[in-house]
């Protein structure tokens, strides 16, 4: 049976994650409140942040930055795109 959550990112009932995807208290909050669809959205945002900021998740400072952005993405005002970032395939605005 599919597990559902009221997704804080999408603002609706949606299919929940199968298992926690991140350790600790933040991971539990994500598991309890974030849908699979929203988690996939975060993975895309995380990839952009890693590439644009040229960071490696192995670095403890980079992990802290990504964790802060993840919390903002789901539970705050949202994670911001890096300055000057233009989504591929979209014209400059």
C-alpha cells in the first residue's frame, strides 16, 4: 500500500517517500512531510547548486550549505537559484 503525506512543498496529499532519505531530525521531518515528487524537485535543485557553486558534497562546509538550502527548500521560503543562473533551454529574461 502506498504511503501518503500532506506535502509541505506541494501543499497537497501525495505519495510519500518509501524510507527516510536524509539522516537525523531534518531527515525525519522530510520523511513525514515531503512527497516523492517534491523530493525529486529537491534533487534537481541540489544538482544545480552543486554544479553552479562548484562544490563537492564530501566537503563538510558544502554539506552544511546543502542542508541549509534543503531546509529552506522544504520548510522555509525556498532555496534560491544561484545568481545569473538561467535554466537550460530558456531564453535570458
